């Protein structure tokens, strides 16, 4: 079967979760973010509603968010080499995010990686009522990441997923193979989902080059 690589964005491609970063710096602050995270972890608030609440707390122009993101958020240095290699090999790469296209576009150049597909939500900055989210679907996640993996499997592709957190759990369960770190690695261990634990994309690139 031909491989298809799917990767989370926040905390996976980026070293920092951009939504947490923005809500902390420009929105309700660290206490609000911590409280929302706790409610989500306890199952009392959906990820979709948690993200929406964090974004509504931001009443700044997007240009201010863009400046902070460019100055202080970095992507994994191994991502670009991996993406370029996959493009050369004609292996599909899809970025799946519970975050937003406008933020991802600041870090991933479509001119540099024209073969790369991005599936994410959209944000509508509003300085009067707070930033408004436009989610991809009506699920509690706001973006069911498992859905495109299942569609790819029906096409006969071999699914490799790369992720790190809560929004990646369903995708990890749907994948043929998982590269995981942080909370997702713990989730996979707890549920006996076979995964490769990794720290950087350079490790993933080396593993894939040895096989494809």
C-alpha cells in the first residue's frame, strides 16, 4: 500500500501550541487557559467549546497576533526537510489541525510545499466581540481528524499519523502507524496503541527514509 502521512500542527510541527500561546498572551490569560484545559481534561467541556472560549477572549487585531507568533513561535527544524523529501517521493502529506488556516499559513509556505494539503478551522478576528471560530464540522472536536484518515484508508493507502495531544487521539486510533510524543504518547501507551515515540521530525524522516 502507498503511504500517506498526516500530521498535527500545534505542538507537533510547532514547538508551542499557538492557540494556548495567543489566549495566554492576548486573551484571557494563563488562569483562564488553565481552567479551560482542566474542564476539557475532566470531560466537562468539549475541545470545540474550549477553543471557542479561548478565542473569544482575544480582542486584538490579527496583525498583533501575527507579530507575536513570528517573533516567538518556532517550528520543528526537521519539518521542512521531511516535507521536501515527501514531495520528492510523491508521498502525500496532509496537515490536520484543530487550529486555524490563518495561523498555519504564517509558518508553512504553500509556494515552498505546493504538494502539501492543509485541513484546519478558520478564525474571524473581531475586536468588539472577540475572535470567532469557524469549525470544519459539528463534532465536539470542531475538526474530526479521524475522518480524512478513514477516507484515505478506503482508498487503499497506508496511514501514518504524527501527533502530540488531545485532539489527536481519534486519529491515532484510526491510523496504521503512529508517531507520538507528550500526551498522545501516554494515551497510546494506556490504550495499547502501537506507536513510535519521537522528539523531532528528524527522527521521523530517518525512519521513513529507511523504508520508502
